[in-house]
């Protein structure tokens, strides 16, 4: 099933400026086989960090991207990861995904 986007606000950038306001985050596909996409609208350009943890809360991966204002899509490739539940966190928003191996 497709998750409905939910509004959220991204955290301040390293410069202390809010680079995105009232953004919607969509993760699909979910469940996924090899990679999943995170899509959202950003009010302004800046840096965003995707933190991936497993079901036990252990850090799996941390990825930093420079994003543009407007529509953005980030891809998480679950290479080398076993099947199971993962949590993808961008700012204060966390989405549960299932890696189907």
C-alpha cells in the first residue's frame, strides 16, 4: 500500500536557517526489494540528512544530501542489508519501511 504524505518541518541547517517549511514526505515502494525513494517538497535549498536504523535502533547508514528548493527525491539502496524492518528518518519525521528479501 502507498503511504499518504504527512506534513512536517525540516530542521535548521548548519547555518541556523530554516531551509524548508511544511514539507510532505512520501516513501515508496514499501515494502521494497533493493531500494526505496523518499520524495518531498522543500521550501528552499539546503542540506538534509537521512538516518537509517534497524528494528533494534542500531544505526545502519547516514547519508547527507544537498537539496534544491522544490521537489526532491532521495534514494536509499539497502545493499548488503538483511530483510526486515528499517526506520528512515529525515529531520523529525520517521518512516517505517520493510525490506523484503
